[in-house]
C-alpha cells in the first residue's frame, strides 16, 4: 500500500564509477567473508545531452547506492612528501604549503588530500623521523565539475577516489603473512606499480608504458619490458631502503586484454616471483565473473568498490 511513496532501500557497499566521452563505467562491490562480492559491473553509453546521464542513472537506480567517482591519472598528482610535525587538525594546511612549488597551478586552486604511509614497526631514530606521506592534489575546477555533473544527474556521490588506492584494495586480497605484495597494472599507454603491506599503500609509481607498447615487434616489446623492469627495480630498491625488514613476497600482474610475457620477463629479470592474477579467484561475482578484457578495463573500478573508508570528499 502506498508503495510509490517508499524510498529505495540503500544497497550495502560502494558503487564505483567513471564518466568520460565513452559513457559510464562502473562496478558495485562490498567487503565480505570469505570473499568480497561484486554484484554489478559494466559500461553504458551516455549521449551528448546533459540529461542523458540522468536518464542512465535513473535506469540503473543509482539513488540506492553510495557512489565513488574514480579519477583518471591525468586528473591529479600524487606527490611524495615528508610528513610535517604538526597536530592532526593542521596536517592538510601544512601539506598544502609543502606542495605549493611541486604543482603547476596555484595551491589556492587545488583540492588536497593526504595518504599516510605506514612506518615500519621496528623503525627507530632517523628512520622513524623520516615519515613520508602522499599528497593528492587536483584542480578545484575539475573536482567541482565532477561533483556538479553527478549532482545534476542525481548520482549520490560520496567519495572521489584514485587508481592507486583502488589498486591497494585489490592487492590486499592477495596478501599473505608479514610480507609485502606488489601489483603491476598496465593501461593502454601507462602503467602503475603499487606495493602493499598489511592492507596499506606503502609506495606507488607510475610509468609511461602500457599494453600498446607490448603489441609491437619482438625488439620493441623487449625494450618496453626492459623499461618496465627498470621502473619496478627502482621502486623495489626504494621500498627496501624504507622498509628494511619487510620483504616483497611477489609481484602480481593485473589482467591484460591479451596474453603477455610480463610475468615471465620480470621473474627472470628481477629475481622476484611475478604471477598473473585472475580476479575471479579472489572475488565472488554474481554471474561467475568477467573475462580478462573486462577485468583489465574495470580493474580499478573493482578496487574502488572495495574501499573500507568512511564517506568523504
């Protein structure tokens, strides 16, 4: 009775989405035992009219969800800085001052957030004092445009997320014991390496090599793989200096659209076990799970849908 007056019940978990010229890409997930669950994922085309996104959002019943918008790498900067010795309530303002000469726009035009990097439990003295953090900086107008577009489409946006933290959430599914784990993701024209320990992001490094560079002739592919190996080795060396007693157990190679020799090459070149992963082994999908191309395309959406943090922008 009077069912038309009832509000749609909120769905537990996070609905991660990105909106670009191709339309909207998305995944909804929630953390659970023994496996976190992905209930909805995919992509929808969105027309050029401003009302088209609202129509898609209404058809998908997005009002039922807590939504997280996923930024693209070109939308923000991730900056490694020394943690300022200030009270917690002054941290963001102190970080803004530290990054003002590291960004190519005025700091007053920046939206800034902070990702803490855990300090090794055994660290003492200088090692403990050299506490590092990541500052995430994006232009105010970009963030405001993202929020405004979602508001106009009646998409209940609670969070703006980035690939590094989304990849951290995926890596946490594969952690074993008191050892760190690295994840290598290759987009079309860029790559991202993250290193996790105890579910926390310790290091992240982007590089300008993606799956397109692995589709040429043999010599071009080998040169691209060598460059990937160099970038990863530099990151592993840096991690070893920061976390001397925490070994990196393995490198996980995120799904790619087609088979590559990345895992085999890195295992031989770096002497660290590298293995390909299939998200269907770590996550529960209602439909049995996506094939590798969809896993690749929505990899960070799946990760963003598994966030643990409370609502924030």
